[in-house]
């Protein structure tokens, strides 16, 4: 390349080269166990459910996670007020499909759990989830009480 | 360099710049391949195809699809069946690996077609590859698979055709060209563009194929039309087969019939025109002026603007190349670079015409792939003609910087889109039973059920989801 073309030549190479190298560095870091620019892998079924990652929910269920128990959830997944929900509670924020997935697998077995989840979905403003859970009748809920219980539990940690 | 500023054809052997270009191409394949391997075999568009392709023998599959109503794509099915048999149950590895291998061959052909010999040639390669991956017409060739992406297969056939046509004359190139056009045309309709590549290259002075070889191409394409329209009576897509983009939105089939049923010609002209515009300006997309509408409503996205800007700048560079070379073209003196740009122009026109009934980004992918080649050619030509003055160098540097930044941004957006699509596909596999019910599809045999179970487990358990990216910066890359 002539000297006069060197500067435009560098100008045309650098941005595209940088983009490729950036993607490769990202890939190498991810393969070595750290995913930059993300929250990293979901640590339990509640995190996966809260993040709405249905395939991860299914995988973690197969690995033995129980969505009925309490799980630590990082504040960036749902909110800083919801850091110790059950997997079922977290699923409210993950959306209707996740709730349905867990319901179909028999994890919403008793009426008490269903009522609690319905009230929590109402508090969280998740209309689609409320519609799904109240298909056979809507319970009466004390506004804010279900969410307050989840919040209190998180703050007690 | 000749007096007009065009680089003379470097016919010599490979240099260190050649190997550097191939090395860079390998890095690009690794980067894109990583994204492709994060994507499971798809549920919609793939599962049914795999199950269908697995039935009976290969010959039965080919024959039955040769006589099928509606489409003439026997080799599409044949290829799925061959890879299915080779996989021996390792569907993810083979089908996803096939996709990566296709990208590797495509990138290798891209570098080979550019014939990199000097530093200016090598300098244009990163830009060209960023354009190849970043152009919107390419996204559909990597984001989807059926489970083999047919459009990617046609890109390989088109680049392969250009490689055959631009090489030294050999008898076997005629034979290979004939086989290639038959395979491509009977894989998907846009495969006919392979014939356009051969004819355009020949008209631009490329003599890799003999006169008889090119005549054979014309005869084969004519034979395809006779077979399709007169023997098999398959016809072409009708006006109202699907809803279509028009103006600022979609119009459904009923409205299409009402507005254009009596005289569809204006609609066809609109589709051809907007397809060309889309290729050259990234606007409109699928017949819809998305970016224009968003700018008018103040709801614009950065990626939309960058896409249009990069395409406009790139198109101007290509146009400048054609303008500067017009004298040589009129005198029918073509360099290899001229031939590549001439092929692009011919494929762009023919590809737009193919979109007459229905326009969609991925249908334009062959023209998009040649756009990337033409851009790389125009860029190295531009570098070679850079004015020696300080002002000239500064202007050239800014132009190159803007161009490369824009296309690199689009290439990164394609990678992010691929990762997002992988998450969506995995989500679909979670609800496969519901999907099968909605599609009214019931796996009939144990073998069919085993395929569904294997693909589900591949997508969810064996190759789990990579963590989604988070951050406000993602908005920059959203369409």
C-alpha cells in the first residue's frame, strides 16, 4: 500500500477488525466461564423463572431444583425488593408461560398457593398471569399484602 | 494501477496479504460460528421438515418432491435427508455444524473472489466481510434454518458460480457450471440467479466458461421454465397468497385483492422497485418504509439510521467506481474488479425482479452477498485513488472510517440478533407439545417421537441457553 493510502487504509480496517476481535474476545471469555455484558448463568430455578427463561427453568427442574422452596435471587434479576422468593413467586415476574409451565408440572398443587400467587400477580400488575390463575374463579385479595410478604422476606436476609 | 486509477488484475500467485486475508476470514468464521452454534435446531420450519425428510428412501423423497404441487424444490429435501442420514441421531452437531461449514465456505469464496494480492486488497477485506454479515439481507440466512438454510445454500452456489466464471478457461468448469445451476434451481427458485451470474460474468468478459458453456446455462434456465410452467404446471406465486408490505404497513390478502386484483402490475412494479431500494439503501424493508416512518414519528432507532447511512455511503462508493470505469466498460475492457461489480449489478436487477410477487429481506440475499463484494472492490479502488494531498487523505480517511464503522456496527447487530433468536427458539422447544397441538401435528411413529424428543433435549438440556445480554446499550442494536 502506498504511503498516501495508509491512513485511509487504517481507517477502513480498524473498525471492522475491532468488531470481529470484540466478538471473539467475548466468545473466548464466555467459553472460559464468564459471560461479559450479562447477569451470567441463572443460579437456580427462581432466577430462571424470574428472568422468564423457560428453557432454563425446565433444565433446572430436571437437575432437581424445587420451585416451591425459597431461593436467593440476585437483585438485578427481578428487583432489589424480591431477593428471596419461591420459584413459583418468581415465575409471576417471568410471565404467564412460566407459571403455566410450573402449573402443568404439578407445582401449584393446593388452593392456598394458587390464591397467594394470584394476589401476588395482582400486586405486581401481571394481568396475563392473573387471568391464567383465576380461570376457575378469582379470590379476594388484600391489596399489597402478598407483595409485602415477599418484600419482607427479602429484607430479612 | 492503470491510467484510470483501476488496479490492474493481479494474476500472480498468493502473497502474504492473501494469507492474511484468509486468516482474517477464519476469525470472522469463528466469531459467527460461535453464534451459530449457540442456536439449536429450530422448532418451526425445521421439525416438520426433518420428520418429513426422514420418511422413505432418498430417491423416493427426490421423486415425490419433483412432482409435488406448488413448489419445485427436490434438492432442498434431498440435502436435508443426506445430512439427516449422516447425523446418525446427532442432529444438533450435524445440522448446526453444517450451517457453520456453509459460512466458512462462503467466507473463503468471498476472499477468493476478491483475489487479495496487495495491501490495498487486504485492507478492503474486513469492510467487505462486515458488509457480508451486516447487510440486512444476510440475517435471514443465519437466524433461521429449515434445518438447512436454503438461502445460504444459494449464496454458496452464486459465489461458486462467480468463482467458476472468473477463473481460467477449463472444460470442467462448463460441466461444473451446468451441475451447479441444476442443483441450485431445483433447490429453491432464487437458485436461477446462478445462471444470471454466469451470463453476466461472460458478458463482462470472464471466460472461465466457454461460449458453449454459457449457452448451456441459458438453455438450462429456459428448460427450467418449460419444466415448471408447461410440463409440471406449477406456475408462480399468486398475488394474494400472502399479506405483503406496502407503504408504511402490511396489507392483508383481502386488501391486496381489492386494490390490485384487477391490475397487479403496479404492485409488482412496487415490489421490484422497493427491493432494489432495499438492497441499495436498507430502506424499505420487505416493502415497508420502516425507517422513514420512524423518523417521521420521532420513534427512530439508532440501528435503522446506521443501516441506511452505511448502505447509502457504500452505494455511493460503488456508484463512483462504476462512474470512473464507464469509459473502460464502454470499450469492453474489463478488469476482474469490473467483472465482480458487473455481476453485482446483474444479480441485483434479477434478484429484484424475482421479488415481483413478494419481497422479503432474505430473498434478496444473493444480491446482498454480491453487494458486499462490490463494496470491497469499490473500497480498494477508492484507496488506490486516494489523493496525495493532505485534504484528500483526510477526506478519504473520514469516508473509510464512517463506512467501516457503520458496517461493523451492523455486523455486531447481526451477532446480537442471532443470540437473541437462539433464546427465542429454545423457548419454543419448551412448549413443543403445545406447538404440535396448534399445528395439528402428531408424531405418528416411535421414530418420529424419538426425533422430537432428541431435538427437544438438544435445545434445552444438552446445549443450554447462553446467558442473555443485558444493558441499556442493547437498545442501540435493536431494530
